[in-house]
C-alpha cells in the first residue's frame, strides 16, 4: 500500500483574517461622556469626602476671616475623620444649626425663581454653590459628658473644673474678676455650668466678642449644645484668598 494518499481529503488550515479595527469616536462625541464621568466623581467627592465652604461672619477671627469689609475665607471641610470617630476638643467644625433658636435669623440663599433655584440646587451637588442650610463654623470646647462653665478668677473657661488654655482667642469681652459669676459678665463671659449631653458638643467662636455660639442658645431644648449628627465635617484648610492659604489647626484647649 502506498502512503502517498494518506493526506488526501484533509482540510487545509484557513489563513486567519485580521479583525476589523474599531472605529474611534470623534472627540466631540466623547467629550460629554468624559464631562459626565468627571462630574460624577466630583459629586461623590463632595458627598462623601469633603467640600468647600465660605466663612460669612467674623465669629472665628483671627483664625478665619469673614467680617463685612474683609475677604471671606473659603475653607475645605473634610468628612472622613468623623466616619471613624467624633469631633474632639479643639477641632474647628462646620455644622448645621440644630434648633430654631440657632436658625431664627437664617434666610434661604436660593432664588425665588423655580428654574434658577433648580440650577442652584444642581450645582450644589458639585460644591459650586453652597448648600441651602444654616451652616456655621465654631471650635469644639467640650464634648459629651463634660461640664463646661465660665469663669475662674482669671476669666478662663473651665471644663470639668480645669481651666482651658486658649491661645487662639484674641478678641474677648472685658472680664470683671470681682464678679466672676455674674451671668454674661460684661457681655458673654460668664455662663453655666452646663453638662454636655452624650453625643453633643459645646462650641464657641475664636472671636468671643462677636460670636453667637453655644452661650447664646442655652435656653433652647439642647441648652446650646450641638448634636454630633449635625456636624458636616472638620475644617482643615483655607483655600482662598491666596494670601491666607494654609492649614486650619486644631488646638486642644484641655491639654495644658
């Protein structure tokens, strides 16, 4: 038998055909996709990581500027820290006014025009427009379970009977050591004692002479304290104006 016909009828391997190249979309078609993807990332960052806020008042001077005639500081407020723990003494926090007493002077910053208001609300998701709420910035002085009051013979605030060291306070009302227990000694120095409920904070502005802080809301249902759940985040950086760019420092006044 001859082996010359062993491959007779066998299939001849086909030469693989090159795959057709995918046609690339023109840039003008890809641009909306890229913009939408970037907007989604920004919205997630603003919602879960942090966002900028504008300082509208002088209550935190000289740490933060915001008074009439001054350039209002823009600050970056991060949220991550408080996913893993509560605010601590010395933190500068942004919070929404927790009671009607805090919010009685607040007016909506949104337009009365429905279309414009919708655009403002949309832009707020991306941090381009402030949220429509009474956001305030103060420094944490005492936390849940602590008792805060003022003043000792030197006009210092006491937390659990120990005086605080507050180098960030530059502007304060006069204090009369002859009458340390007079309520609102010379315009707001004397107060308390107030025991801060668990899960709440006692907050005050660094500019004590111009800050409507926890002292001025002691008659509300929370005795002027702020629930931790109403804290929006921790101020960590001044991002505007350029001359004031830099960190916002937490200084624990209870460590002395």
